[in-house]
């Protein structure tokens, strides 16, 4: 017997990722439909609703409380996540919450406590790289043990240009949070000590934001991780990761693009942003969420505990940005 189709409501549906999630729910995810949307920007919410045949709600609270909505996606800006997630959990609604779980450890704790009080696993977090086929292959090779123990990880996160109001701290809470999670997941262990170094700043950095930054993290078993976080690469979007093991290395492939030869030149196009790089991962994370809610898999996706652990590490990194020292991650 086929399971009931879940009616999903998307908060922040008019934004970049909110639109992507709305589209994926409406057109890709099996077992779910886009029932309602809400966005502070009503015009954009109406556009999404019209395109995918959903209803526009008057507020986030109305969408969360609506008996017509089975589960909620939070795709609004970082600072709104914790409060909205707690509201969903208190209403007993399963919630898919974009990263980060919260922008402070204190707020992340509130989400974890609300979920604990509910007695149910109600939250999946949008650490979508765990669903990217290339990272999955990397983990399989690492876990097979054929290359021996991992020793180091070299990561690069380059964004073409960051928004004008982007801050030094957001390089951690908004960008490096992906590397924090993917390294925890790849290595299967926690990170306990961190540091941040600031090289010469690029002329493209806006306001007071320190850009680029070099993030350093050490895992429990001693794997040393370095992450270049560039918010103004100028040339495009690029995510790289190489695990250095005792008997070889595993490197994330560069996104497959045709190699073009033209007059005295040979090259590949570089994506402008994340939208084209992680298409499959965005689809698969939502499919997994819906499958879990419908009991088609008993393996939950990344949850509140993963979001909380990542916040502990980002909290220590923000402290390290100021002290210039190696800082311990809260145990
Ligand atoms: P965005 O384009 O600015 O979209 C956010 C949308 O949410 C805007 O339309 C905004 O309206 C609206 N909004 C703000 N507060 C709201 C609230 N309380 N309730 C409902 N809507 C609200 O931002 P984005 O780039 O899509 O990012 C959104 C979130 O997704 C961020 O937390 C970001 O970290 C995350 N994200 C994750 C990935 C990933 O790879 N997993 C990729 C991109 C983004 P206004 O413009 O009027 O404020």
C-alpha cells in the first residue's frame, strides 16, 4: 500500500535555497507535495506558490500550526533557524532545517532541548554534502581501509563574492560549517581543537569582513584539517577536499564539465555558485528526509545533534578568530 503523500510547507521559499527546495519537493521528491509557502517577501512567496500550485500562508506561525501541513522546511536566513525549529518541534511537526542549526551555541542548545522534550527525532539538518555522490565515494574508499589511516585533510571553499553585509564570523557559521560537518562525517570522529589564521586581505572584501581565512581543526585521533575559506574568489565557486592517508590520497573530483579547446586555449567552465554543483545532494537529502518520515528507511539523516556538534566547533573557531590561539572545543 502506498504511503500518504506528505504535505510540506516551506519557510523562506522565496530565497535562493528556499526556491530550490520548493522546486525539488514539487517536482522531484517522491511521497511529498509542496502544500504551502511563506516568505517575508510576499511577492517572491506568491511567485513560488503560483509556479508549483501551493498556498501562501500569512506568517511562519500560521504555516507551522496549520493542520494542512505535515512537515516544515526552514530555508530562511541563518539567524531565524533556531527559533523557527523550536516552534516546529513544539507543534510536533517534523522539520528539515537548513544549516546552521543556530548562529550561537546557546540557541542550538534550545533546539536540542526542545527535541529531547518532545521524545521524538523531529529534525533533519541541511548538511547536504553527506548526500553528494562524490563525497559518498570518498567515504567508501576511506572506510574500506585500503589506504590506511587518514592523516590530514586539505579543504577549499571558494565563493565568487560574498554579500555586502557578510561578517568575519559568518565565514565560520555560514560557510566553513559545511567543512566542519563533512570532516566529522568523513572521519567518523569529532574535532576537538581549532585555530584561525588571517592572510593578507583581498581588495574585494566588503566592509570589515576578514577575507580570506585559513581554518585549522584537529580531530580526536589527530587528523589535521586545513580549510581555505575565500568569500571573494573573484573567478567562481569551487569546493575541494583531499584526504591524505598512510598509503595514498582521496581527492574530491572537480565537477565534470566538458573540456573545450578553442584558438590557443584549452579549459573548463567553473560554476558561478552552489546551485549547479550540488544538484543531486539537494534532491537526495529531501528524499531521504521524506523516506525516513514515511518509515521507508530507519536510518535518520543528519540531525539536531550533528547541528549542535557543528555549532560547538564554530563557537570555538569564532573565539579563535579573536584570540589568535588554538582553542579547545567544548567537550
Ligand atoms: P536568501 O536568498 O536571502 O533567502 C532567504 C529568504 O528568507 C528571503 O526571501 C527572506 O526574505 C526570507 N526570510 C527571512 N526571514 C524569514 C522568516 N522569519 N520567515 C520566512 N522567511 C524569511 O538566502 P539563501 O541564500 O537562500 O539562504 C537561506 C538559508 O539557507 C541560509 O540559512 C543559508 O545558510 C542556507 N543555505 C544553505 C545552502 C546549502 O548548501 N545547504 C545553500 C544556500 C543557502 P527577505 O529577503 O525579505 O529578508
